[in-house]
C-alpha cells in the first residue's frame, strides 16, 4: 500500500467518488484512457472481477457501491506494475488505497475472506525489514487464517525454484522505515 492518503473526511463528504479519491490521494481517475494496460500487466488480474480501468469507468458512472464492494480493491497488492505502465501516469495504487480506506470507513463487508489480515502481514513485514519477506508473510497469514496446508504444493514449488528467500533481507535504513510507520500509525 502506498500510504499517500491524507484523510480529511469533512472535505470529501457529499462529493462524487472520483472527487473523494482526488481529495484523499490526489489521483484524478477521470484521466484514465481505458486502454487496458493496467489489466494486461497486472499479475493478479485473473483473480479480480474488475480490472482497475473497469473500476475507474464504474466510478465515472457513479456506481459507488459496485466499486467499494469489489474484491479487486482488496486483491490489489500495490506492486505498482500497473501504474508504472499507465500511459496516463495514474497512481493506480494510491487510488486503490483510497478505495480500501473508503470501504473500511463505510463499514462495507470485505468480499475476500481474510484479505485484511494478508494486507496487515505485508505491512508488518515492510515495517520490520523495510521490504517484504514473502515466506514469512505467507506463514503468518496461513497461521492467522488457519488454512495451514492450503497452497502447500505451490509453496514447495516456489521454494524449490528459489522464488522464496528463507531469510529476510533488510534495507540499510530500517530505522527510518520504522520511524515512518510510527509516524503513520500516530496519524490514524
């Protein structure tokens, strides 16, 4: 998650969803060209019922409930692949963060079971190491969700292909990352 959200609920109420997103994170989704580049590069596109460009079109049509109840906003892992390829240079990750924030603020039921726990584990990993340690994220998530052996075959294949590091790597400025997280948690 990019963390670019500057929350001022009093400034966003009574506006269109696209205006709320712009006020929360500075992203103007109305500049979306509907080129579908985001869908073509997203590693999780097949798991989403709506690609980012589709969500943006629904926002433009005023379909607030459809957008905020979409599993796509929770399946997005914020890898920035879509945004790095977007010809309109839309910060899609920030927009997804804003949509998740609005969904939580409005107590909308999260359509993906345990996905919030997954997002928390990703953030915890970044806070600890300055980057993600995928193996630890998966293990902690599996323990919390009590689905210990689901996807075990995939995990073994990833380990065998050296796609998962056994030990976490750390950034040199881990203290700075921890300071940023502490500052962010104080604001919420």
